[in-house]
């Protein structure tokens, strides 16, 4: 029986992977700094990429790893790069490391993305059998970052930003499917079903939730805004996800009823 380690098991992607793998034929082991709730008899091991504590115990007797652990804000350099490098040093026996990454990280001038790209380079230069698979931004990421709180009855959004957001459950299913395949080094991107501007996404949220809010689009300077406006975070040829942003919003709205 294949033994699979899920890192970052309390995060959005990690917990989604965990839910989809429950009851499967795989022997699941999970690791994180905090023990997830409702894991039943699954084996959990404490580990911390920022300190290195517990990493060796986490990978012990494991065949495949899906590395869902990430830290975009706190200790990001340590977690994404130096801590990850230390983690790789303990994986000599691993048959397949699956590394979820982000579309456009080599073209978008954002510190966290640069660190993810450094991590990809570490993988490319190591001997561990691996698959790097980049996804576009998750639906919930775009929603929570840009559309969570209207100001003065308006969603104030940067003008012309493009997103090809994907549902986290679609991407989790894709990662699970990769476990049975040979390591690919760099797999093809995984994008959402639609490419929309942030303004369009805000208007869709207003429609779905029957809100009275309006949308105010503002122009912003800088290379970051320019790169996303140009769609560097999208891949038109890789519309792999099935759940649309509309469906995500509708499901979220129904949960609140």
C-alpha cells in the first residue's frame, strides 16, 4: 500500500486533499504545526518548516509526498526556500514529491512568487523524483483578497486585473491523480475554466448575492499591476478546472442561507 504524506494539512489545499483522500486505498500520513480536527485514526506528525523540527519524523516510511505547506506572509523565505531545502535533504528515499506551485511566478514581480520560483529551482537541481505543477489562483484567494469587504457600498478593485481562478477541490483532485503517474519534473499548468477581469468578478458577486454595492475600478501604477493586467498569471490553453467562479460564489451563498 502506497504511503502518502500531506504537508500543510491544516491549510486550505491540505485540508481539501485530506477530505478527498479519506476512505481511499492509500495509507495517509499528515503533518503540520497544528493537529487538524476530525482526522479520525489518521497518523499525524508535528513538523515546522520554519524551525526544521519534526521534518525527519514526517518523511519516515513515506513513499509519496504532496507538499501543500506554504506561508505567503509569515516567515515566507524560511518556509518556502531554506526550510524547504532542509526538508529536501531528508527525502532521499521518496519515490515521488508533488510540488504545487503558481502560474506566472517567473514573470510576476511579487516576493512570495519569487520564493516559490526559488523552491522550484531547488527541486530541479536535486535528485528526488518530482512533479512541479502550477495552478492559477484559487477562487477563495481572489474573493477573500479583493472582494471580501466593500467600502462605502463599493468594491474598490484595481483596473484590468485578469484572473483565471480555479476551485481548490478541482486542483486537489488533479494532484491526487498525479500520485499514480510517473514523476514528470514539470507538469502542464492547471488553470480555471474562465478568464475574467476583477471588475467582472466583483459584478458577478453583486449579482449572485443580490447586493446593492457598486464597483469602482481604479488604475494602479507598477510592474505587479501591469503583469497581472497582461495575464501573466493565466494560461488560456490550460482550462482544466470545472467549477466556475459563478458556481463557487453560488455555493458559498447557499451555505450562508
